[in-house]
């Protein structure tokens, strides 16, 4: 479906209501999306605790809530965020394709309304 040779860049930015803690939420999303999340220990997302998965030519990052000292947002947010990008994300790609709606539909149709498209 989506592979390394595609000329389009796929992306999604999705809000996620927690299904337990970050690990439990990653497990639930992984079962629905047929991927396996692993805790990110690289520090790639800095202050955000994160679980990463790869599948179908995509990288998924489930971002948790940062500690208060690192949270620079105006109000306290308790929801998680699922960020998805093509593995072939490059400047030479022809166009960006938002696949947020499809992922939200798939997750919500299986486990109820826990996801929404972020603008």
C-alpha cells in the first residue's frame, strides 16, 4: 500500500484519549493498527514520553504528556498525540497526503471514540 518508492508523503496528526497509561494506550492502538509499539529511549521527542512503531511504510509516534516542568503549553493537557509520517519523508516527494481521517475511523470503529483529527 505505502512503500519506500512512493512519491507522496503520508502524514497524520491525531489526538488520543488515554486508554490507561501511555504503555496501555500504545498496546491498544497497536492491536487495532496491527503494529507493535516500543518505548522510545533515544530522546528524539525530548520532553515527551513516547512509544514508536513502524509498519506499512509508516512511522508512528505516540506522545504522552510531558512533566509539568517541561510542558510549555498554556493549559494542562492530559490527552496523548499520535504522529504518523512516511518512512520516505523527503523534500523530493511530490505531495503530502493526510491520512488522519482513515486512522481515526479505523481506531474509533473498533474501540469507540478515543481519537480525533488535530488541526
